[in-house]
C-alpha cells in the first residue's frame, strides 16, 4: 500500500515515515503545500496523511483539490490544531479521519490500516478473489488454503492489481505505486518484468492470472 505524508516538521515526518516503512508500506513525502499539490496531482495513494498548517498554504485546500480531481485517496488529517471547527470542515471536505498531535505511532498505524481497509477492501480483514485469499495484516497469500511465499514486491504488485481488478494498470503506474520515490533511480522497467514473471509462476494454481497488454501494462484475468 502506498502512503503520502504531507508534513512540514522534519522530525515528525521522519518518525511517521520510519513507522510506516517498518509496516511495509511504500511511503512518499512532501514538506510543503506546493510539493503536496504536485504529488496528489501526479499519483494515486491508498492513504494521505495531511497536515493542515503548512508553511505555504492551508492543507484543507488540498482536500478541495482531491475532490475537484475526483480522487479516491483516503485522507487522515494530522494536525496540531484541535478545534471542533477544523475537524468538521476537514470531514465535510472528504477526510476519512482526524488525528491530533501529539499521538502515538501505534495509533497512527491503526488509523491508516482502518482507512485502507474501508477504502480498498470494503471493510473486510481479508481480500478474497476467486480461490485466492490475501491477508493484509500478515501480508500472506493463500490459494485453496495453501500459503504461497511471495517476496515484498511480488505481494505489493499482486495487491495493487487486485485493488484495480477492473482496470488496466500501466507499467508506469505500477512502478510508481510499488517503488514510490525510488522509481527515479531506475533506468528501465526490467525490474517489473522479473517480478511479474516470478509472480505468475507462483499463481499457476490460482483462478486469476496476470495478463500483459503489450506496450501498455497489466490487468487481472479473473477467469483464468
């Protein structure tokens, strides 16, 4: 799952990043309003952690922009402001939750999990598609009750494709979602091809398969 943190306090941002990366999320960050605006305009996220009090703008304006672009990203407002008016305005603008500073990182993780579960998996603790069951909590995948061993990137690719099971996912979107900010370090998509190849082998007994759309990307075949 891919997270965006929009936070101008460097230490807070780093603490949040470290916590979420330990839980195997792909984490990107923006330290001001302009950088946050560029990020949400260019990419999709499973959850955005949004500070209201940014140095060059009001974080609530980013919520308005998400709504204007018809984005489905989950949003948790993370702010030192704790007034009822701020909470109500943020929720009315489409935020999923509001977390007041200071907070424990364990609570942050729990809130993120809850938002992602509601947004992507209709509130279920498990994702079931055909004879494949995915457990996001343990990051495990089973086929007809038998656990298959996936590395971190294989798991992230599978869950992203499942989350977009009715769509064609471009190679660029897949790379950006799974590899995040580090995608700029890659000079080709060869790393995606190798992960997809290995994942297909592990899904041989599954009732779903990964179909390549030449020159564009990948989509799930739900009737494999």
